[in-house]
C-alpha cells in the first residue's frame, strides 16, 4: 500500500484513512503514463474488481460476482435479503482518466458497510454494494454497458460495436469474461431487479457548481437528457474576401454564428423562465485544405449538443433549431444540412428518494442542496428499468475524464454521511 494521507482528528478520520488507502492502492496498480486507464471489459478492470473483493473479504464482508461479471459486496446475512438497496457505480475509466470517476461510488458503498459493521447504536437496511464494469463510452462507443447488460437493455448494434484498440466486438469481449451472451442478446436481465428497493450512486461532480457554491456534496434531482448532432453542415458560396460585397455574400460562417447567437438568446429566455438547459457547439470548422484567410468559405461544419432535465424543453429546442435554421437560410441565402439526431431522454431521480436523501443530508448536519446532473450515469439505466434511483454528488475540482480531477476526502466523507444517514433504519 502507498503512504496514507494525513489523518485529521475528527470522527471521520478512520473512514478517511481506509478510503484513502483503497483509492491509493487502486490508483497505483491501474496507473498509466498519466492518470489511470481501466478499459471496459479488460484484464485491468478484472484486476480492479479483484482488489475490491480482497478488501471486502479482509473486512469480513460477503463478496461475489454476478452473471454480468460485476463484483457485489454486503454484510454477512444480507446477501439473501428479499429486498435490498444497491449502492453502486463503475470501476472502468477513460484512457488517462482520473481515479475517482466511478470508483468513488463503490468505495462510498464499502465505507457504509465498514461503518455499519462497527456501528453499535444503529442498524442499516440490507445493502448490496455493486462494482460495475464498462460504463465509459471511450472503448467501444456505447456507454453504460455493464448496467445495460444487467437490466437486459443492451441492443444488437451496441453488442456489435468494435473495440477501438483490437477491433473485436463488444459481444466477443463480454463472452471472454464468461458473461452468458445468449441472455444478454435476448434482452433478459441478468439479476432479479424486483429485489432492488433503490439504486443509489455517489459520483464526483463533473462541473464547477459545488466548487463555486462552496458546498461539499449535493443530492441530484435528475440526469439531463440530450439532443445531439455530430456534424451539421452549413453550405453557402465561396468567393474572394476582398471582392464580394456584403449583399452578394452567402457566407456559411456568419450564418452559423447567427444561428448560434439566436439559440443563445433563447437559452437565456428559457433560464429566465426557470427551466433547465445547456447548449454547446464543441466542434466547429471550415476545411483548412480548401479554405484560406482571403476566401469566403463555401461550407462550415459544426456539432451541437443541447441538454436539459426537461423533455419538453428539449422538444422546444428541437423545434426552435429548425425554425431558426429556416430563418437564417432565408436571411443569408445558405443551406443547413442536418445529420441524424442522437437523442437521450432526461431521467428524473425518484422523487421520494430525493426527498429522503435531502432529509438525510439535514440529519448529517448539512444544508440540503439539490442540483441536476449534466453527465449521464448508470443510475439513469436502473431508473429506466423501473428501479427507483437517485444520486449524490461530491465536489470535485477540474472536471472529470482527466487525471487532474481532484476530490478531497473530507468532501467524499460528507457525501458518504448522506448515504449512511439515508440507509439507517430509524430506531
Ligand atoms: Zn462516471
């Protein structure tokens, strides 16, 4: 084990020591040239699960693998409970990723078990901690593979997706691990979902809100859905930058800028109404081979990513996008060519779980704070499969999917406190 972190003299000191040691040993053993790399359905992922199993058995917990090849942990006596709460997340990471994205949610569940095992004053509801494989889309393309397989929701096209390194299909990679692929292909859940009372996931926040508000943890209200376009083309007419007067131009760059400003104005109006929306054009460009400083380009390509917690707002934006495009086409004599829309539905967290977690947050001595999640998580898959689901976020510097993600252990413990308070059986 690597050196432990300094131990503050407070009640959570032992939790911090145990969690810090577990995070450190896994970071060290899954390190890449920068950050960590734990590819989905890889040998490194299998090894990470084995490290968690070793830890759990050392603590005296039950540990087993489910049919999806994921590791499960509970206190002795809780494995066969008729109904139980699951605290879970994913062990895989993006290439050169951070150590906490995913892993924090599993360690949080394990710390709840550690606390419960030594808690002489209170009991917790039956709890299964679930360490899942394959959440990140970086390796095969599809995301939430582990939780989709468990809930019987992996599609044929997802199973046919090729690994970006070796080109073999996801189906083959999953079969290698011993997952019963006939059941997965048949859309059969690999676990009995009816036994799961609730699915809870602690995750690092991937945006800057909690840092800005100086709050260590928050309850998540829901996961934003999105409408995305990989490549919208705007086609105009090429010309000499010095020779073509404004009235004769069909400039696709200004047309795209015009469109984005219009969408930005609507975004502001939507926020003023109190609705939720974020909007991004992350890829924008003319072809540098064909275009030059002194040439009006004839074409520009851009991506568009619009996310909201409200399906109605997304629908409103879809309509608005096409109306504004028609207007810009008329005003600027250009043409928009829109590629296939990618859609993912917003997933609201279960309202009674959100209320329960808010109350737990208060009991843990924290002012309740609820916020939406910008990124997608396994919780949305469980929610879509009919399992009441909710999430807790931990403050985290520098976003995620990079080695600089920085979660402070006292913040992590504050978020674990919320889960633990929630799991306690009222005395
Ligand atoms: Zn994650």
